[in-house]
C-alpha cells in the first residue's frame, strides 16, 4: 500500500506517492482541484493521505475519495511528530518547514542539522541534537529580490536566471560589468553570503551540524556553497510521510 502526500503552497500543489519509504511519483499542478485523486488512489493502491497547506483551506471532503478521506490527516503543530518544537508562536509556524526538518532527520538519523529550503522565500531551520526544532530564519529568494528591484525602480529590468546559471554550470560574477551582471552579482552572491554566514554562526553553537538543501533552487546553491552535506528535492515528502505514519497507524 502507498501513501499520498499533498504539499499545497501559495501558487502550486505537489502530490507525491510514497511506498516503502520511496517516492514513486510526483505531480505538480497550479490548483489542487486539477488532481484526479481517485485515479491516483486506484493506480497506486493508496491507503492514507496527509496534506500540508499554506494559505486557503481546500475542501478535502470533496477532493478525496470517501475511503481515503477517512484515513486523511492534515498537518498542524498539534500533529504527532518524532521531534519536539520550541517556537514561541507554533500556531503561526509554517509546518512545511518542520516537515522538511523531519525529512532531513529521517535521512541522517538525528541532529544537529540545518535545512535550507530555497524557493520563493528561503527558509533556514535548525534542529538540535536532542531532536528539538528551534526555529530559524526567513529571507527573500532570488526571484523575489529580482522582482523587487524591477518593481521599485524606474530603470532596472526583471532578470531571469538562465538554465545554466540555475544549474550551476555558469559562473555568477562577483563584479558585474553590465546592469544584468551587477544585479546578478548583488542578488545571487548576497544570498550565498547570507546562507554561509548563517551556517557559520550555527556551527559555533553546533560544531557538528549537517546542512541539507532542498527546494526549487537547491541545485543552484548545492554547486556554489562550500559545505552542503545533502541536496535533495524530497525532504518535504519524506518528512510528511513520517508524520502521516505516526498519526494514522495501520
């Protein structure tokens, strides 16, 4: 039997099927209503499901087949988890951040660890050696910074990274010799410097901390940072799968 993992973000939804601890299929859509969850259930023999939701709450009773809805868990800070949470306002905490940390823990066996999730925003989260989530930082991602410079100035263009730049095959200049290069240097190098400095400061408190990279821009950072231990797009799915198995027991 398989598990259905739904990661519903502000702009896109990811549906992953996991069986025996492995990701078997991932589907990306703009709206969760575009998913044929009944067909996915029949194809993969899905037994239970979990959803992490950012933003408006879908009507899962209408979206999920009846028998699957009976074995459905929506992630919240009250869910059973393999770690504890030390956060002043857990009700405001994006639980996708916690799920990614749990996914990293599943892969390496325990903390201390840092998870850098590089997407529209970049989150940097820390779990200590006692398996306690301690919080972290949220900063603007690459595209958000480029968009802000374009939106709030009269002359700066909207710069998109080329596939080669995103995949680490093309160098990001330190000294820009054109407007585009100057913007690339300012945004991309600043983000790299910020992540490296966060990791440096955390290493003072946690000398053996392991660094995980995930998210849409993980490859960009993995090929440019000096010390990533793991770069994987599947941390969220792995973490949500672990939480689902704790909250709905076979």
